[in-house]
C-alpha cells in the first residue's frame, strides 16, 4: 500500500536545508558584529591621534615595552573618553595590564 504524505519528502528536505543554511549564516554573522566594536575603538584612536590628542600608538608601545622587562605584548584597548591605552602583556605565564596616558605615553597604572 502506498502512503501519501501531506508534504512531499523533497519539500521537507529543501526546508530543512534552507533552515540549516540560515542558521549557519546567522552564526557566522555574530563575530562580525562583535568586531564592529573593536573597529570603532581603532577609529576613535586614529581620530584622536590625527587631532593631536594622543601620541601615535607605536611610540606609546615602545615606551611601555622598555619598562615591562621582556614581557610579550598580546594586545591593547583604547578608551576614547579618557584617551588612555591599556596594553596586555604576558610574562612567565602571568598576564600584566599596563595603563598608559595617550597624551604623554607615561605609565599610569599596572595590574597583575
């Protein structure tokens, strides 16, 4: 006896494939949204540097590198409301955060 389906199997397969494709597309878009915040931070730092409010990051990093005693640089954050950089270093398996004034390049705080 032949069974009759309410929806042909090919339609079910196509619907399932389309749904999985949409789910995959959404999951791939999530990191892009998070990266937008990082991009905004970089744009703010560049604008502040071009406006003469902060020193170029390379100069600040060089000054901090000289004082962290051979630690490995990992990354940084820029706070446009205070014109401060927070640089992240690792030494002997321990993370160090170094806060630097963007205007002068002086270290204004350490956290370990």
